[in-house]
C-alpha cells in the first residue's frame, strides 16, 4: 500500500515538474534569426515524420492486403 502511494506521488511529481518546466519559458528564443532557424528545423522534422508515417502506412496497407482471407 505504501509502495503504491509512493509510486503515485512520484509519478505525479514527475508529471507536474515536466509541466512546470514546459511553461517556465526556458525555450524562448529572443533573436529573430534563431527563431526562424528553429521554426525551419521544426518544419523539417515535422515533414520528415509525416513522410515516414506515410511510408509506414503504405507498407502496412500492402502487408495487410497480402494476408490470407482478407480482401480489401
């Protein structure tokens, strides 16, 4: 019982500390050039993730269609 309560308390503390750190403003970028580079990097990462997800989705669809007894 004590172990579960301690685990729950530790989990809540971890979640709220992450929430606090995210809102603390440690990630603010003051320089406009840095801001543009940061946004460009974020866009590149987002585009790469989307492309990877599309490829995986396409591969999964092809793989699933080849299973016996399943006709799409």
